């Protein structure tokens, strides 16, 4: 396999990429992260402390997630879901809304959306990675 066909060489060796094509991104993940943070009564820095990630994350990381410019990695998504008391699926599935009360007790699987789009009619974002 040549470079550019699903892998690339790094200084540490070969890095396998997940795919060749852009993938669909959750359209509402950023909004859900804002909603979780606000319902927990936290600032962006407060969220980082709450998740126990002060050594790894900065306010700019949370801001980029909330704006939809980047996505948190999977372990961080799991921590966000645990902090909110919801299943990870509730964060990444655009067909589900977060429950009204957070943190949810008992753990919520999410709430089926009642409307066809949040706020304005938006299209799904596709990453260029």
C-alpha cells in the first residue's frame, strides 16, 4: 500500500487511518456539549476540571468542540456522557436530544427528537479529514 492509500508514515512508524473518505459528523454535537456544560453550571475551564482533564485540555479545545470546528476524542466523549448521565449515543445521534434535566438520574438513553431540525434547517457537516 502506498502513502495516501489509507495510511501514512510518521516518525514513530506507520499510522493507520480510519478511512479514505470524509465521514459524516454529528451535526448537533457542539450544541449538546454547550447544553451539558451550561446545565451542569460550568464554564469551559470548569468543564475541563470536572472531567479531570486539566493536564490534557485547554479552553480552546472546548471552544472548538462547541463551535463544531473539532470533535472530542472517544475517551473524552465517554467522560462527557458520564458527567451528563447519558449514553454516548445521546451525544452523537442527531435523532436524539438530551433530557431536560442534567445530570440525568438514572442514566438516560436520550430523548427522541420531536422536531425535524434544531433551530434552523442545517445540513450535516462533513469533515475534510
